[in-house]
């Protein structure tokens, strides 16, 4: 994916202004930055939820993007039926849905109404719904923000498996530098709508090249 | 007054023919007008809920204004359209049940559209975002949206039906409250009360309140229950 001159403006405010950003399939990118730096806007542009003011995301014609928004939405119906929304109702699809429900500890609430789930359960359901279908790109906007540590580790394992199974590029928006270190191969640091630094996660955290990332790491720790 | 109440109950229990005729006209008018208002108002409300633009903002304000259209003003407009010198006189709708239905549709459609728009608007963004994120087509996202609003669509219908049952201004002006033809429960209650025939007025009042009670029971029973 080659993002070029991607600009998103809301009125007089420029939310995103990326000159060039190249992302590869099979690699997990953690996108970090302070609130309001444009991470979610970038995610929504890649997913096709919003149209950029100018520029392009540069997806291939056969690319399929699976996107989990920051706020999870539960539809009427059971947890299982919500997860099945993300995949065709084939035997394989149902099997995969069941596997994800079990892996994310939703088995006991599989038949329960999805609108009655707790915040953490809804987030896990939404993650299962996103991972159940095959895609070439996985864009996850703070998928584990509402999860306890056990569920978070399980979710991270599933994300890595998804990357390996489908050779998918993963774009993980996170506020947790520890999570970024655990899960991602590459780090993308954003500030004020721009990509300031990009590189191997461990190297960047141990040896940031820009004052902005240095300040960010000092404030938020690693 | 006590004997009038007792006589009213007797009218109901024995199925007085005049009573039944009035109820029949009322139900025919109300059910038809509310169903028509739903068919017209639901898509219109959905259209108003999706997306935003200056034109759409104006349309929303206009619709909300029409939600408060006084029934007598609506009746007056319809009367002027359908009367002997009106532009739609060739339709011969004045003093007919069909004319009353038209008046009620004009009154109730903005209410249906407005309630659906108000309910659906906050849902559009999360439903669309989730649907796009899962690679769904636009028609499928729209179907999901309608599913999410189905309870609201049904309660909008009940609201429309309730409004149609209770309305008196427009239907009396357009229908004329003609006995055996366009007299509905509300106009009949007025007429019989003015005449001093309280038993009939009370009987109709009991049935009208009973109908509203049934509508509310229906709405309560059909509250969304999340099932597997």
C-alpha cells in the first residue's frame, strides 16, 4: 500500500497530511501518537470509511480491508449472529466464528443478545467479527482498549495469527507502547496529522531519531 | 350520569349498529392513513437521516415544522383544494372517507418521518462504519440499518395510528361528519355530546381509550428483546 499526499481536512482543520507512507503485507504496524494526531483518521481513510480531501491510499484492486472502529457497535441478534455478519454463512465461516468466539472467551454469551454484552464483551465480539473474514489488510483502532489483560493477550495472539495465516498487513492503532513492542514489527509515530518517524519497533523505541518521538516516549514511557 | 355510563356499556356489549358503523369508518380511515403515512414517511425519514448537507438541513427543519402542523390548518388546506372551486375538485374527495385519509396522511407523514429520522440519525455513522469495515455492500448496509430501526418503524406506525384515531379537526372539515358516511369516533363524540346524547358519546369514548390502551400494550410487548 503506497499512501501518497493524503490530506484530510475538516473545514479549516487539517486532520491528516501524509506525504508518503509505504506499508507492506505480512507486516504488523503499530501506529502511535497523542490524541488527535490523526491515527483514527488514517485508519478510516485506509478502510474507505471517509474520503480524503486529496491524495490516495493506493490499495491494489484485489485488496480487501477489514476494519474495526474505535467504538464497537452491536446489532440486534445474538453474539454469534453478530460475529457471522463478518463472514459468509458457510460451514467454514461458522467454524471460524466458533473458534474466535471460544478464543476470545465469548462461548458462554454466544447465544445471548449482543446488545446486552458488557463493554469488554462487545469489544471482543467486534474483534471476532473483524477477524472472522479473510482480508489482505487488517486495520484495528484500539481493539484492546476495553479488555482485561488476559483477553488482551488472547486478542494479540489472534491478530498475529491473522497476519501469518493470510499474509495480511496489520495496522494497529494503540496507546500502549508495551503492546506495540509485543505485537508489532514496525512503528509509525504520528504528530499533528503527519507521520514523523517510521521504522522497526524495537529500534525506534530504544533509539528514537526525532525530538518529537523522544518527547513522546519520555511522556508515555515504554 | 351514572345511567348514561351504564347505557353506554350496554351499547358496547350489545353491539349497537350505529356504534359499530362509526367504529368501522374510523378504523378504515385510521388504518389506511397510518399505513400510507408509514410507507411514505419511513423512506423519507431514512433519507433525511443519511448524510448531511445544507439542503438536507433545510428539509429537516421543514419536516419538523410540518410535524406541528395544526390539524385545522391541514383541514382548511384540504378543504380549499377539494371544494367546488378548488384545483382538485375533479377528484371529488370532499365529504368522503378518502378525502379524510388524504388529510390525515398529510398530517401524519411528517411525524413518522421525523421520529424515524431522529432515531436513525445517531445510528447511521456506527452502522455504516461497521458495515464498510466488514466489506459490506451499500444495499446490505441499508438493510442492516432498517433492521436496527425496525422497532422504531413499528412504534412510528403506532404513533401514526394513534394520531389518526384521535384527530378531529381535519377530518371534520374534510369529511363533514356525515352520519353513516364520514362520521368517525372523534367527530361523533363531539356531535353526540352537543346533542346531549351522552350514552353514545361515552360508549365511543370508552372504545377510543380502549384502543389507545391496546396500542400501548402492543408497543410495550414488542419492545426489542435481544435473542440469539
